[in-house]
């Protein structure tokens, strides 16, 4: 990563974090409900052999509604636990009782009571967190690199959830995208679903 790209990403992260935190809680809740509705209209969601999701932290797009919908439909759901060397370990949950506070203020599966998830397949759906996405499906993460590494080897369908105020035209044009970055397959906002697969 060049120093210019690093600086561009850091500046954009700072701006977007401030913008996201200032968004009224009721507006966030309404947006997230509409995004969850859009996600649950997708056939790939219901045909998934497993859903890999995240538990929203702070003002991230909420995922609990869709996680519960999958659990109610007996679709296996796994959440990540952060491990050294930018690695995510996935564990199956049966309910939100299987989730507990962990590092960085994140909510993670309790690995003492949850089974490790099986290897993902082409039918597995991963809901990928980000601070922002652009319209080509590229993400601006939080700088840890965990999901960059995960997406590199993920064989299934990756989905990004984004509020319209953090849906950017192009990260590349802002100097905040690199050649090795991997786009998600599908992007969902309050009003639109973008299938960005080439």
C-alpha cells in the first residue's frame, strides 16, 4: 500500500465515521430495516447452505433481523471471532444467547459453547461489514485487513450492506482503492440491489 493510498483511506475513514455517528438513530433504524427487507428478498439468501454474518457494532448497518430470519428458517448462521494474523474463525450460533462481548468492543460467538462452522461452499452467503462501499462493490473497511484476507479465499456469494449516505461513486477516484482489493458480489442499499459480479 502506498503512503498516498494509506493517507487517502485514513482521511476518508475519519470523515465517514464522523458522518455515520451524526446520523440520527431513528433514520439509521429506518434505513437498516429497509436494507434487511431488501436482503431477505434475495433468493440466494434463502437458498444458502450457511450464512456468514457479523454482529453490528456501534452505528454499523444492523444484521440481527436477517440473522434471526435465517435461524428461524433453519439456515445455519455463523459469526466470526477475531484471531491473530488477521484471521477470522467462524462459529455456528443457535441464538443470540451464543454471542458475547470480545476485543475491540465487538460481539462475537462464544467459542466455548459454539461449534466451528464447516468450510464455506459456493452456496454460502457472507454478509460483509464495511464503513463504506462504492458502486462497483469495493469496500472501505476499518483498516484491520481481516475481511480482505477472508474474501481472497471465499468461494461463495459476498453481500455488502450500505446506507445510501455511505454509498460512494468510486473509491478508486478518491485514491482509496488498491489493485488487490476484492469487490463483493452484491450490494444492498435501502432502495436498490446491485449485482456487481463481472
